[in-house]
C-alpha cells in the first residue's frame, strides 16, 4: 500500500495524520514544537506535507503521542 504512493502523497498523508492526532490531543502547534524542541514552522511544514518525516522525527512523535509509527503511515489511523 505505502509503496504504491508517491513521496509527495506520503508526506501529505503523514502530515494529515499528525494534524488529526494533534487536534485530538488538544495540542497547539506551539506546544508540540516545544515538546519536540523544534520550531513551529517545522511542525507546520510537516502537517502541510511540505517536509517529510525522518525516522528520528517519526520516533519522537510516536513517543510524544504514545502511538506506533504506523499510525502516521496509515491511510485510516
């Protein structure tokens, strides 16, 4: 499934899943950026699909939200 989509589509998918989870957890982009020790711009670019997630970023987000990395990679989390 994931192999069949383009890099751009994958970025959009993981970003949309990140945004859904952040909203569900009632976190602002500023709060998430602070927890990640990164900038709000970085979080925004991830959520909009303008930046892909590295393994490190994926692991960090998985720990923060207590979900598996698969959560961000699935079409229907």
